[in-house]
C-alpha cells in the first residue's frame, strides 16, 4: 500500500490518500489526474488498466486502486 500511496502522491501531493474515500465522488481527482495515475500504475506494476476498469468503484480510494492492481497482476 505504501508504494501505491507514493505513486498517488506524485500525481496529487496535496491529497491524503490514506484517509480519502471519495476521490471521484468528491471530485478530488479530475480526468487528467486519472490519466496520469493509470499511466504510472501501468508502468510501475507492469499491468494494463483498460477503459472498462476506469470507473468510480476502482478509483474512489487507495484501497480500491490497490485491489484493482492486485486483480490485474
């Protein structure tokens, strides 16, 4: 999880990813942030996050993002 938080902080350093549970629902992340996160996660974890995976359920929290990464590995 710490590794993922570091990656997310590179994209949006002013967000407390450990506590925030509504990254999409609360408009913390915009579409540009999401594109950056997808690119960084794809590269770092050697996965392919497809368009079907880009939805609020997968991007609302660090926990949901980690679950997505683990599913795709």
